[in-house]
C-alpha cells in the first residue's frame, strides 16, 4: 500500500469514527431527554417565559416586514430628495417605515379585538339570559318544519324539560367547580397578574420588533459570516440555500394564509349582510381568524358561528352552514391555491399530520406554524435523499421509484418486478434450451 492510499484510508477511517461519535452523542442526548422529560419540559417552559417578549418581538417583526417594505418603496424617492446622504436617507426611511408598519399591525389587532370581543360578550350574555326562549324558538321551528308530526313530544320538551336541562347543566358545573372565596381571590389575582405580564411583554415586543427591523440586514450579515466561518464553502452554500428556502416557505405560507383569511372574512361579511344574518361582524371575524389554521380551521370557525345563528334564527343557521361549506370549497380549490400556490411543497397528508402534531404539542399556535416547519423538514430530507442516490448513480426523480422493485446489480439501474423475472428467465438453462429448439 502506497503512502497516498494509506492517507486516504486513514482519512476515511477518521470520517467513520467521527460519524460514530456523533451518532452516539445524539443517542445519549435523546436518552437523557426521555429519562428527564419532566425536568426538560419545566426548563423549556421557564426559558420560554423569560424570552417571551423577544419571541413576541420577532413574531411581530415577521408580520411587519412586508408592510415595512411596502412603505419603504413608496418613501424612497422622498427621503432621497431631502436627505444629504444615501445612508441617512435609508436610515430615516427604515425608521419611519418600521414605525408605520407597527402602527398598521397594532391597528389591525385593535380592530379585530374591538370587532369580536364586545359582540362576543354581548352574544354570550344574551344567550345566557334568553337560553330558554332560544331553545323554545328552535323547538317551535322544528314543529313547523315537521308539520306537527312530533308536536306532542316537542311541546312536552318545551313546557317541562327546558328549565330542568338548564338547571341540570348549572348543577353539573357547580359539582365539578368546587371553590371557596380564598381560592376565587387567588384565581382572580393570578389571572390579573398573568394578563398584566402579557401586556408588558407585548409592549416590550413592540420595541424589539422595531429594533429587529432596523437592524435586520446586520443580523443577516452576522449569521452568514458565522456560517461561512464554521463550515467549509460547500456546506456553507448548502446551509445558506436551505435557510433561503426556509424563509421562502415561511413567508409564502404565513403571509399568504393571512391574506387568504382576510379575503374569506370580507366575503363572509358581505354575504352575511346580503342574507341579513345576525351578528355579521362577529361571525365574519371568527370565520376569518380560524381560517388561518390549515384543514381544520374552517370547521373550527363554523361550529360556534352556526350555533349562534341557529339559536337566533334556525333557518338562517342552516343557510349559513350551507354557505360556509360552499365558501370553504371555493377557498380550498380556487382562492387558496391562487394565493398560496405550492409554497409548502408537501401533500395533504403531511399538512394534516403537521396540524395534528402541532396542536398536540403547542396548541393553536402550533397548528399554524407546524405546516411550514414540516415543509422545511420535508425539503431537507428530500435534498439528503437526492444527494445519497446521486452518489450511487441512481435517478433523483421520485417518480422513477414508483414501480421500481429491484436494482440491477450489473448495470446499476432500476427494474420492475416483471423486468427482473424476464432477466432471470433469460439466464436460466431451461429458457436457453427452449430458445434453441
């Protein structure tokens, strides 16, 4: 063995040892996390509580960035005309655009809160006070629809059972909510402190979001510098490409989903006005906000809105249910694909998988961000798979493997089951004798 071959072999051996060490390290960490899952969960919750204002700031900056870029394009000529230097014009433009984007975002949030919270409280109070009348109205409607076929049963339920059902519901709640005045005061105090802390975090997050937008180019440059310093040029390029793709997936999905939900909310509001539905603003905001959640969002929003309208005017509740089903079909097959396109690049199964897992681990927020996260993981795994099959001189297109059963060991090509059998038959002595005859 020559010195060069020995060096190559030693280098390959070092690579294998390094991969074994990394694999062992990952297994040990995974075992440690499983063994101490409660402690790890508590530590993650503590870290999340500490950095919550920073996370809120980054989320706000993410949502504000398109708005800021819109204002920057409009104000660039104005600041270039009045500022002496290009750097000064860019800084002034960025500062004003960031503040305006924060104002716009805050205005949208305040509008949604003002639109939904008072109406929601009013609706809940009204339904709570008039629940017996509402149910009685629904029973009368059922009697009219069935043309009196079940009049006796419906009237008995109306006269005797409505109040009993309400009282049973209240007693059921009282049975499982056992509290005294001390516990009640403690609950109220902790709730007030939690709300106050969240408001403070929101205010801090506003400042953080503006600072992030003012220095986003610097942050990007620092991250790229660190990547180029830690990795070889080949792997640095791969990392930067994956990062760009991840940003495109997140922006394409989140921003596209928000725009899609706004359009759905506006269409729902106009349709509610045309059909003279009760609570049009409340219903439209609920439908629009829940539409942000992929797959299950429309149904989550449809349940409370249909119930609210049905208890008020039963027939309109049925009409609204039909309208929501039609609207979601139009959104899923026409509006959504036009806005989102193929921003995630994953199939419907993986979308459902992402939503279910995200909801299980992180609640409502997890349902929204899980889809782009799974899309990024899917993209990375796809890149790794393409790299591995390319090393073995096999096709990179996934469609080539749909009917593939075997790999031809001699020619290194993909074979279907019938092709392999035909090849083996040609090699068999019986086939050869038959062919000669």
